[in-house]
């Protein structure tokens, strides 16, 4: 449990890419949030499943890679980048708790950063 749709969406494509000998790397959304230069050198980023929850840092890292080094971005699942999320601390570490305000009017960020 906790893998979401990984085994149905991402794992088969990863196995195929590896079988074909393509150079691949795997990162999580929180990896991307923690290190905005993580995509340096990437020629493409594939988002394969329901990848709807993004922090501003995650979104910014993808856009920067696209603009800085012309990294190709492909979103092949539903609701890509559909909702903004803040990350907060959790018992397992910093920036591990994703909060999704389904009603934007109750998101505290609305007052300081309405974008």
C-alpha cells in the first residue's frame, strides 16, 4: 500500500524502457520539490499516471528544465498538475506531508500568494 497507481501506470513503462536499453532515472515528486536542479541533463520527463498534485517548487523545476535545457515534458495520465499543494513536515521528515485544499478559498496561501 502507498504505491498509488505505480504498479499499473509507471512500472510497466519503466520495465519496457530498461528492456530497450534507454537511459532512465526515477524520481519522486518530493525529490523534485527538494532539488529543483534534479532534472539537469534530462532530455525528457515522463509523467505516466495520475500526477495531479504539485507544489510550486515542483512545477517551477519542470518549467525551468523545459526552458533552460529544452527538456521535453510528457504528461500521459489524467489531471496532470491539477492541484497546488503545500508540503509540510511529517514524522518521517521535512516536506513529506502533502495538503490538498479542494476548496481554494480555505487555502491559507490564498492570502499571501493568490497565484
